[in-house]
C-alpha cells in the first residue's frame, strides 16, 4: 500500500498552520520528472478567510510555496 500520500499545509498570515488530506491523485508515482501531478483537497472546516501560503508535502518533501486566498 502506498505511503506517499500528499498532505496540504496551509500557513496563515499570523503563522497558524493547518493541514488537509488529499484525494483523487492523477498518479502515486514519486519520480515524475518535473511533470505536474494534480490532486484535490478540501479546505479545512472553519478555516478563516484570508491569505495562506500553501505547500504540498509528500514523504517529508515540500513543494514550492503558492499563495492562495480563502473566501
């Protein structure tokens, strides 16, 4: 059974950290040669509106940070 399920980490402007599980991955491959690999996640219930820094983590390795807005 794969153990490299990506996890979403959202960090708010005031430094609070929130996590979300992912689902519906296009692949579970680890070495994708720089190819984009889409996945879905659900915004955690009760997450305050605002700006967040989002990273995807798999096997302890974080993606590049992306700024997102929750509204």
